[in-house]
């Protein structure tokens, strides 16, 4: 028996693959089972063109056998088998795949497609085994052959005894070390879990002898051990069944079986695409937010299968960040796998699937919004914030996808409304979409800045989320209507007594200039207010940064110390203004006190911190004595 060496490049590839390509050792079992499935598929293909060959699906299976005593794990199949030449070519030259060559010669039919394409998966066995022995007998061959290797040192091939057609792979499992527990690959429960996780939808039965206990005949309290052959995989995935066969309960059961969440999904999307890219998907819109959703531990992504074999637990590339709450899976026959099933090429097919999935999710959400409003609002309360982040991120690149899905509470209805609903009921003379920012709807209702807008009968959107105003700045306009904060310097509302207000402002210019100088560095201007009706004072802003944005930005860890350009507005129709005029003429010290008090009152109304609370309380005491 001659020992043969791997080709030099193959030897280097094997060493690299064992140490680098696969991130989890358990993958080896998925690879070997997939290869066994390929071998059975090849007989199926042969039967399509060979009348002498009858393919009886019930006669084909994969058997997994764990022997703890001898530390061996065996994977046996009833597939097409390999000749000596096949063993030389497929196992002697790493990265040369017999499946890939076979696939090129035979087009997929009746949903059967060869899984393995790159011929590397087999060698993942060396991650857990010191010795790998392959005994195979090919279809139409009288002789069986045994291929054996300890890894990069090379391999041997010799004739062997095997009664039936097919392949048997025996792994001599490595001994445990301080860092690694290899016993798990001989444990019945662990093997069952790995097979269920990765190979549940292999289309041939995967069998294993499973231990159990049963009452011993003729006794009352004695039990005996026994072994029973069980099928470990379900074979037919739910996504390959006709939608008409499935009930909402079936989808909900699948959601919980796959551990997508503890809640009940609000909606499911079942996709079967046969266009430029062939794939099937089941997607779920959850009812509630995962506890870790906004933590760094949360991983977005969909389960990715290739022909029923799990490739990735979380394929992030299939979901945009703004739809990261979606759970589910995708199974495709069109994806190109690179080197191993773990490493996916970022190719055109994947991008097409991702684009299609994005469209399906958007369509489902729009349908919920239109036809199942209560259900959509439940979703929005959980994940609306994420949609707003999506609008804001990437400089507003995704605003056109998401803006129709946004909702805000409204001053008219005190409930969630869409931007489209707001626009539809705007009076003809209304120029802007008005909004007010604050910690709560109750706080916003009390803001002095809302008085003029409310008095005109215009609706105000309530921005109570810290992301709201930033998102709207990215949208800028909706259906040609610009957004305008009620605290903006110019509300676009003409006062009925505009000329009178301007005349009074000019008459009191010296007073306002004096107050502006007193508040230098705190406000950019003090002026007569056109918006105030009952309140004596308020702050408005000039520029893009509003007061609410200032608060949010300065609460961030890096504290950029952003300042809005504040304007102190005085209600000239309030009694306080008479006191200001009187003090300006008779007592500048009292005017200084009044100015400081009004400014600090305006800060408190906005929820901004006072620069000197002690000084503020002392000022209040001064006017009380």
C-alpha cells in the first residue's frame, strides 16, 4: 500500500482550511451530510436518463453512528459511491469537487440540486478527527476502495470489502484537551442538535440509533435500555409547501420552533420567487421589541439556507438596518458559495434577494397601515423609532423608502397620524407642516410657542422621541410642504395687526436693545413676539439647530456643546411688558432684575438648565420684598 502526498498547494490549503476557514467545528457534520445527500442526488440524476435504474426514494438514506468506546463517528450513505479514480480526484486534490463537475453536466430537475460545489467541505472533518477513513463502492462497480488520511501528511488508497453501493466515512475523533472538548461529537444529544440545526431539511432521511429506556417485561419497577433507529430530520421545510396548505398557526409554530422570539408575530410574509434569482423566504414582523434590540449584543439578519442546508444563522446583508427587526429565513438555489458554505460571495444574486426582500417588507407594512391600522400601531410603538433612525442615517438616503411609514401624535386627534393624513386635512392657506418638540404631549400642550399656530386652527405634530426632529431635518419636505418648528423665528403666519406690531416694536427698540445687551452671549436678540397670546415670554430660535436638538446633542457622552441661536420673545400685550417699560424709564436696576427673571423663566419653560439657580431664587426673593 503506497502512501501518497497531497499536492503542495493542496497541503497548504488543507492546513489553512483546518485552522482558518471554518469558525465552528460543528460545521464538519453539516458538510459530510451534505456530501452524502449529493451522492444520493447523483443516483437520482442517473435514473432520469437510465431506464435500467429505478430510483426508489425510500431506499436512500444517511446513517450517523457514534461509538463512544472506540471514539469513532461514522456517516454512511446509500449514494452513488466513488471509484478509485474518484477517490484520487475528489479527495486527493483539495478543492476539486466531483459535485461541481457533475452539476455542470446535469441540469437540476424536479427541485434536486447538487449542494456541494467547491470540494473543501470534506476536509473540515480533520478539525475533529485524527484519522479519516472513507470506504466507498461505486454504482456498477464490483470493487470497493478505502481512502485514509491523517491530514496534511498525505493519504493511502487500497481495495476494501463493502457489500452495498455507497460511501462510509469513519472519523477517529480527537482526544480531549484542556481547551477543547471533542467528546461532544460522540454525544447523542449534541449530534441530534447539530443535525437539526444545519441539516433538518436535507431531502433524504438522516437516521441514527437513539438510546431509550422502557419498562422491562414481567416487572413493575424495572427498566431496560434499548436502542431504536430514529429519523432526525423533518426533510420537507415549511417554505417549500404550498401557501394554501398552511394556516396562520403553522407559521406561528415555525416562528417559535426557530426561536425567532417569545412573542406572537404580527405578520408573516411567505415569498416564492422564480425570476432573475430563485429563492423562497418566510419573514416575520414581530409584535414586541427584543430586550437587547438597541444593545451591541443584538445581531440582525436572516437565516440563510442553500438548497435546504443552513449556511448562516444571521446573514446581515439580507436586511437593511432600518428593517433589522424582521426575523425569518431565506433558502436559495442561486447563491454562489465561496470556498465553504460559511463564506458567501457578495454577488449579484444576494443583492437581488436583499432588494426584493426590502420591497416585500415595505409592501407588507404599507398593507398593515392601510388595512389593519390597530395592528400597525402596535408594530409602530415597538419599532417606529427604528424607522426614524433609518430616515436619519446615511444622510437621508432611505427617506423615500420610509417616510410614508412614519407616524406622529397630533394636536387635533391626540393619536398617531401619518404625514399623508396630516397633509390631506391642511387648510389651503397653511404653508408649512408644523411640529413641536418636547418630552411629552402634555409638556408640548403647555408650550407658549404653540399659541399662534393653534389659534389659527393649524394641526401640530408632536415630536416626543429624541430622533424625531433629526429625522425630519433629513426629509425636509413632504409632498412639497416644508416642516416648520413652532419655535422657529418665522412661522409663516401673518399677524392680523402686523403693521401695529411693527410700529410698537420700533417704538420700543431702545428697550429691546438694552435687554439684548444684558443677555449678551445667552440670546442673539430680544424682540416683540407675534406668536404669544397669553404667556409673557418664550424662546424661539434662528438657524437649523432648535432648542430640543441642543438638549439632545449636549446629553450625548462626547458633549459637543452645541448651542441654538436663541431669541427671547416678549408679549407686548401682557401686563409684564408694562412693568418692563416703566422700569426702563425709571429704574434700570429693576429692569436688569426683570430681564434676568424673564430669561430664566423662558429657560425653565423649555426644560433647559439654569446657569445659576441660587441667583434665580434670590432674584425672586427681591421682587417679593
